[in-house]
């Protein structure tokens, strides 16, 4: 894996660049809140916050005697070229995947913005398998661009807290159960066309066999780490097909009900090293929003069949409990 240390430290010599259309956060925002995608209860009324630059990205919700600000999730400021995505690996445009995070801990990884202060990622990007590391170093998080040099110039977002799911066991190299983690950022992220959160799933229909989703990341392609954000368009595969494929290859990895697989045994499209922690994004036709149904977790080689993903739906309660401060 490419040595990132020199690149990372060099970036701190570059002054912080303010992106177009990013302005200061509205006051008193509740950083742990996000829009879940469920229909609001009858006693909740919604209206926009009248703040310049942010009215597209936040709304106020009144419930009983309290008011809070919620970040709008699942919107893409630049439509994804879905036809191009079916042809292979494609280069992302600014705004295609505004939730995309680049993480750097023991190597390059991915993640997705939830709300305006949380990053969803894979536990193994924090505690890698087959590693002697027992305590994570400082995790560096970058947002807001599709170009590696530009996203680093925008500056790292400090991480206040790292929460790894208790079912994840670093010492079990063939078991990626519980491969999910949350990073709480020190400060709320100013939302903009290039920095927007993705929604969490709320139903099983988003996991139907054949349903197409997008996986994006700054990982490896043809043996090299990319300099531009790339993405692939993949179908959710039948569980039986993936189980048969693993047996044929005499693999012993755990493929539990908390995981799903995507891709095709004949396709040469898949996530790879450096993409871990990024999400499998599916368009929900009912709510008309992008939803993070999966997290890039594990696979066998790259671009050689199926990839395996943490099933986010099974962990929504855990995620909400942490972000709402009750877990």
C-alpha cells in the first residue's frame, strides 16, 4: 500500500481553502440529529431555516415544546451518470457522492457523512485484521472533493470520538461480523453542494436481489491507489450465489445475516483496498433519497467476483442510539 505519510504531512503546509458556497453554521444546531426517512408524526411540523447557504441543507422540526435542526440527507447536487456507471469504473464528478469521506488511519479508507458531525465507516479501518495494532491512532477525515490533492488541501476534520461495534473482533481474521464504526467529529461540518449526508435504511426492500447500487472510493485500481474518486454500479447478488461461490473457492470467511454481497462472478467490477468503509448507496424511489445500505467490508482479491458488505439496516438502532446520545 502506498505510503501516505509524506503526502499527509505535506498537506499541512498548504493553507486551508474555503470552498465556494460554504458559510458559517446556523446557531444551536443539534449535531447528533439526522433525518431518518420515516414519515413525521402528526404533532411535528416542518419548515425551512432561513439561513443563507444552508436553507437547502437544514430544516427545523417542532415537536411539543422543543425545536431542533435536522440536516437533510440523501441528496446529490450533481446527478450520477447511471448509464456510464454500468460500463465499468468511472470517475466521479463533484457533487455525485457528497457524503464521501476519505479516512487515513493505518492506510487509506472510506466513510460516509451522517448528519453534520458523524462519519459511518468500517471497524476494520480502525482496527485492521491481522495487525498488532490494538489502539487506533488519530484518524484523519477529509471531505468535500473528488481529487486527492484538493481534498487534503481542504483540511482534516478532527475526530472527537471513535466507536467500534462490540461484535467486531480484530483477532478473528476470517470473521468480519460487526464491521461497522462511527467517528464523531470535533466540530459540525458546514454543509454545501459537495458536503452532504446520506440517509440510513429503514426497510428490507432496499436489499432486493438485482437492485443496483453505487460504491465509490479512493481505493486501488489496477494495483495503484487512485488520485480521483472512482465509482462502480453493482447489483445486489443472491445470497445463495455468493455462498456457492465461496464454497467453490474453499473459503472459510464468515458470511452472516448481518452481511450481503454485491456484484457478479463474471464481472470485473468491485471495491478494492482503500475503499473499505465506503458505503453501498441505493436510490430509494419511495423517499427519493440516497440510502447507505451497506459498508465495504471484505472480499477475495479485487475485481474478481463478489464483494461483501456490512448490512447497515441491522445496525440502525445501534447507530441512532449513539448519535442521539442514548448508547
